[in-house]
C-alpha cells in the first residue's frame, strides 16, 4: 500500500468513526490487515460505540 492509500484510509476512519489518529500511532502494523485496523478503531471508540462483528 502506498502513502496516499494509507492517508485515504486514515481520513476515512477519522470521518466515519469520529476518531483522531495521531501521527505517532501510524505504524506499518496498523495496516497489515482489516482485523488490525478494526482492533485499532475499537480501541479508540468509547465502549458504547464498539463495532459489532
């Protein structure tokens, strides 16, 4: 995945889930899989907004 695609994913997550992704959180492992992204998003959401499978 190139850097433009990465930024597009980050912007989409921020918009869709109301998150703020910090620069220091942008690590390659975050984008290894959909599961990794899902876990990251769930960790940033309040407990009542957790994503259901």
